[in-house]
């Protein structure tokens, strides 16, 4: 099977580029290969399949709610007092 490859140019901070190159070298991959794998992980169908059933069932449960750190602390105080 033939896969067509297309060149993609990204603009990033110099420090981030160097970090990406170092990480890719450490993994024994090219930055392009590492980026392609990352983008593939973002695909919704693949992401949903990768979640364990309990985690998947909780996905989106808090959507639209605004909770602060203080709300969380209040919850913990009530739970453990």
C-alpha cells in the first residue's frame, strides 16, 4: 500500500523546536514521525476506544459547569470532616 507524504511547515518557538528535536532523538524517531503519532492520538474514535469503560462513561460529565479550587476544597472538607 502506498502512502502519500505531504510536507507540513509549523511555526514554533525556538526553544520548543529544540525540545521536540531532543525528545524525538531520545525516542529514536524523527520530529515528523513523533508529531504524526501525536495527531493520530487526537482522533476522536481512537481516543474513545482507548479509554477504559468507567473513564469513558465519565467523559463530559462536568461539561458546562464552572467549579473553582475553593469548590473542591469545600467538597474535601465536607468529605473528611
